[in-house]
């Protein structure tokens, strides 16, 4: 994953922004059932990453939250890793 850090950062930003859109859009914009299915799918794919890749994603998400490089609000981005199961809420 360290072979293309710029690519990883952009892909993580894309995932965060897409997830935020699906989580926050109106029912008229996206069918709620469809949005939930995709949010669950995204969380599942992230949960299946090997530990070192999950750590890299969490690091990129933390960077997005502190630098405001995402379209999503910083507070929402800060909760992304826990909400998608990338981190343990008790740690």
C-alpha cells in the first residue's frame, strides 16, 4: 500500500466522500435501501482489509479529518473509522 501513497490518499478520500454522500443524502436523491446496502458493502470491504492496510486507511482518514481535504464535515470524517468498523470503539 506504500507503493502509491498519493493514490491511496485519493482513494480513501473518494470512499469517505461517497460514504458521506450516501449517509447524508435525501430519500429523493438516492433510494434509502440502496444507500444502506452500499454503506454496508463499503464497511464490509474495509473490514476485510489486512491489518496493515486497515491502519493505512485509518491514518489517511485521520489526515482528512484534520486537514479538511474531504467534502464531508470534519466531525463526520473523524467518526468514519469507528462507524465503518475500521477501529475498535473501546480502544
